[in-house]
């Protein structure tokens, strides 16, 4: 492969190319903040033909490309730290069509998640995949990472909503996959290979998204829990009585950071753990589930949002966590086990984190309703970056081993990127990883797309 500094930028086949130091820094990083951005250029293609030309140019020159969405990722999948050319899809952000009969919204990959959600609502439908970074994240990046978020419990991950994809492969071919069909039993469904491929197999240029019927009026409740092991029992209880859209949890430590950043405590007396549940509004069922959980000692307190504004305020307690921690440069674990494994796993993980990080602040939160925990270790002020990262990496190897005992995942929804590739083998077998490498060679024979990511 040629070094990028020798790649002939004058011949790069895009109209818009950025090379100023501030642009290189801006487009070279994602939300991990752990890697020093160092791309050699930023290409902003404006058409599928330009993306194809760019990929073909990369094949001819050997210049590595980093496909880039809103760069809100948390695993370094969109980081360009080695002289790569960033391919930002942000100029390709149009809604291309809406098909009411099929409830299909076809968009260019650079459109934000929020714009897709708004477009769905304007058509009296919803795009139900949702997370706090909705305003900046782009649909192409959501597909490339199979983004999850806060409604997975009810609606599943991005994959469930991708009805068609147009992708430029690593050799520059344009594939038009599945074309919005519901049924299509014609062999391997290549569309799903690109979902979660983190820019290593192709550049996603267009997405046909299935939209859903809006749910009935939703209600939000935050509950205070006295013990970690009450979480799964409470999930089970609420699920029997209510139609849940979300079941999120956070610790008092997480809440303290949100409060410091301007959030309001929901209860006077602190509790060690909190749950936020969103469900199809049914005040009576919610109150009786709450009374029962209170009587059985699963909760100590609760608050039910009485208006949209109150519901939003309650959601901010959960959604504000990542932002409230970001200045502390936490080391993030994004792990998952099956929901049925949660009771034993939570006990094991509680002991594990207390043992492994006796002197660090460890902040728990996440999407407990689908088995996904975010456990962020706070960087102590007095510790160097190197020492902090080294000690977290040592512990993450042991965490990987613990997760493999539970059949869990070392990256539930943030992807592998650069941050988790050394731990991939705890969640995927050697034959699986070999097959993934073989697929990479098929779709990107010259290895120009996102080199060094995932593997
Ligand atoms: C979230 O659910 O808030 C993010 O995925 C998690 C994180 O910042 O670790
Ligand atoms: Zn999350």
C-alpha cells in the first residue's frame, strides 16, 4: 500500500476536498477522544458516482479510506489516525422517496437520525431506533454499526428496519441490496453483511428504512431501587403488567454526574439504583405494579411523568449521562449478556468491578431491558493517560474472560472499531473471525476500506 502522503491528491476524483488542519482534526475523530486524529484529507462526495470514483481511485493509489458518518461512535470505528482519507457522507443527506404502501423511506446515508425520525413523524409514522446522539449521528453510521439505543427492548436494532441498501464495495461496485422487499428468498442476504460491518466492507450510500405505526401515548416512570438484584425481578414484574418500550437503569453515581451538569434529582432520598421505564400509558396498571413492587421491597420510591415535559425531564436523567461524563474521559465498557443470564451475571459483575477497580470510580448505566450494560471507569485526575488505559485494558481482558463464561459480548452496541479489537476473541470464535477476514477479502480485496478496524 502506498503511504498516504504520496497519494496524488490533485487527482482525487471529488469536487469537495478539505485539507486544513482544523478540518483534518474535526473529521478525523469520533466521540472516543482516545486517538489523535491525523487524516491526510477529507473528501465530501456529493453523489454515488463520486463515491465509486473515490473507491476506485483508492484501489489505484492504495490510499486508505475511512467512511465517516456523524462520528458519534464510541469505539474508534470512524477515527482516521494514520493518514487516511476520510470519506464524509454529510453532503449526501437527502430524503429520496417515501412509499406509503410499503411504509418505506429511502434516504441518502448522510442524513441524521433525527431528520429521519422527523420525516417519519411528518408521515404519521415513526422510525423507532433512538438514542441520545440522534441529532448528530447519521443513518449510514447507524447501519454500519447496527446502532441500538433506548428502544431496542420493543423495536430491536437498526438491522430490523433496513429494508434495502445501496453500497459501494471496496472494489468500487455498486450493489442494490433487497430493494425494500419484505420477502426475498433468493440466497444469501448480503444486506445484513453490511449492517454492523463498520465501514470495512463497503461505503453505504443509500438506505431504505421501514417505518412503523406510532405506539399509543407513552408514559415514563422512574423508580428507586434498594439493591442491584432487584433490577431483573422488577423487569419481569413490569413486563407482565405493562407494554414496555424501554427499561433503562443507572446508578446513583451516574445520577450525581447528571445532577452536577444541571439535572434535577427525582427523589429527595438517594437510592443506589434507578430504573426508567417507558410504556404504553396505563396509569392504573403502572400504579398497581408500583404498589406491588413497593410492598415486595423491590423499589423504595417512584415518580410518574404527568406531562410530556416531565417525561422529557425524566429521560434527560438517563440520556444526559454520557455527556455529563465526557469531560472525565472515562474508559467505557459496553457489554451484554442474555436477559435470562442477568441475575447471575449482575452478581458476578458487581464483585468483579469492585475487586478489579478498588480505587476507581465506576459508573453503571445502560439498557438493562435488553441485557446491555454500560460500565464507565472514570479517569483519576492524578493518573497519566498511559497508566489509566493500561490498567483498564488489563481488566478488560479479564472482563472478556468473564463474559465468555456467560456467553456474553464485549461490545453490545458500540462496535469493535479500534477500541475493542483486542478483545474480539472473547466473544467470537477463531473460525468465525477467520470467516470475517475472508469476507473482508472478498468485498475489499485491496484492503482500502477502514484498514485496521475490527480485526
Ligand atoms: C448510552 O446508552 O447512553 C450510550 O450508548 C453509552 C455510553 O456513553 O457509554
Ligand atoms: Zn447505549
